[in-house]
C-alpha cells in the first residue's frame, strides 16, 4: 500500500513539451531519454490515469484510473508498471517483465501482449506507432492497436523526431575499417514511417551535432564546425548555411522562423527558416524561449513572462511576478505559470498578459518535495493537482477555482 508522501506522476503520451527532448544539447529527441515523471499528463477518454510510485518498491508503480467528471476510482493495476502512456486513444504500459502491453482504459484489462528484451524501452509515441529501441540502437515500430511489429531497422541510431511521414535518427559512432578515414562516421538518416526503409542519409557531418531541429521536411543542424545548415530532405538540397557564434545555440524552429539564443550578449536572434536571412533580434536579458505560437513567442526569466510578436519581434506584453517559475503551460488562450518552489499557479491572459487568477497549492519557500502539491496537467478548463499531504489527485475548475473532486491515490 502506498503511504502518504509517495511520489505521484500522472503519466502521459500526450506530451506538453518537446517530448523526450534533451534541452542541454538541442536535440529534438534522444533515444532512451523519454521518462515518465511528475508534470507529464495522461488523459485517456473520460479517464485520468495516475502512476503511483510506492516508496521502497524501486521503479515499479501502480496505475490508478479515475473518472475525469467525478473523480471516482475505476480500476487499479498491480505494482508492475515501469512506463506508460496513451496513443491514438489507447493505453500502453511497459512492465517489470520487459513486456509491452496494451490495456483497456475502461477497466484496465489486457488487450494485447508483446514480449521485449531486457534492454529495450519506449522512446517515442507518434501517430499509431510506439517506437522502441534497445542498447544496440535497433529501432522497432509497434502498432498500438494490436501490439504487432510493423517494422524493424537494425542499428538505426538515436531517434530524433517523427515529422511528415519520416522518422529521423542520428547514427553516432560507426567503426570505419580504413585507417585513412576518421575513426567514426556520423550521419543523420530518415526512415519511412510506413515500413522503416531508409529514404535519406546526410553523410556530410564531420562531428557529433550539437543541435538538430526538424520542421516541414527540413533538417537544421550544426556541430563542432559551428556552421548551422538547413537541408531539404526531399531533394537533399542545402538551402542555406550560417556561422554560429561560440555562445549561440539553436533553440527552436517553428512558424517559418529559426530561433537562436546568444548567451554572450543575451540576445534572441530570429532567422527566416527558408532563406536563413535575419528576421529580427531581441535583447532578451536572461530570458529563455518557453513556447512558440503562430503569432507570439513567449520568453521566461526570473522576472516573469514576456510575449513578443513573431512577425517583427516587438514587445506585446510583459507579465512580472516574484514567484520562482518552474513550468509554463499554454491552454485555450491562457498561460498557466506554475511555481513548485512557491507552491502556486497563476493564470495569465495570453492576449494581454493580465493576471486572471491565482491559486495557492503549497508553502512558500519550501522545496518541491515539501510543497503541499503541484500541477500535473491542465486541460479543458480543469487544473489537475496532486497534493502531498494525503497523496490525492484533485480537479480544480479554472472558472471559479473550486475543487471539483478530491480522490485519494493511496492504494489498499
């Protein structure tokens, strides 16, 4: 039985951020980096499914399914879950016996079962496929509907991203027999989603990419040579190239724009994604990009949230707050600013930056583990909170900030 204070994570396949992304090196996705942790939410049909880690039980956990409307517990699983998610309206779990299973969100019953190796893990979930990799970097695509293997690519490299019907991977180190060549060959590759066949290979990389971003069939990357290149996959054409400064990093490609942060002068540099031509610049101070939308890009710093016009970089609004921001979520025209340290969540109008409401969920000044609770998901006007004092999941109405329901996650 879970005791109060057990770690609770509402697990997820519908990711809110660049799922599995390792922001430190700029990759879209690093194989093996996908982990289920607090703050990633799963909403399957009319259910909220929570993963409850029991102290002393290692990494295995229970799943608890709760009705979104009432908070009623519908089913609980055994403590055999290592990973879980939702894809195409279906639940999947990775269990301690290294099996990948499909389960019914209605009652938790087994729908399909696939036995995997001990060194495998789910690294991505896109469309109707679950992507699994092993220590040899073989890439397998399983159908979430029935668990059948759709295709397998041996030694495919690290999965980066699935984009427009292609699976992009990075092959890090491949032995080269000739002493006249470098000790390793490094390249990017694109596989067809439908059958895993390789349709594009970029062999021009001289070193491990420091950053890779993929958008609209174009691969943006740079390595130790410090030259950012844009290569169109359909015809392998180099669209443009740009030298990168020693403290510049590729942050995002979205809405036809490439976002680069220059840490040396605290500047956000924005380029045209098709031509590489400068679009605009913004002196950002210590701010970092947290979200990009068609008309606005949002920055976060120690002072609050800044919204800029993506067309010209002009300041649209500035929301100042004294809380230590740990997470920013965008939902339905509102921005939810969460502070685990201060134990609060603030809702901000996405158009003008005005504070809509404030909700206190924790003790100011306490660490995340000592706070009274934290936000795990925001969806359709409801903020889902976990409270530590009684290990409960709570649904908070955005409209009136009233608790709609309160459900204990302590299993008996």
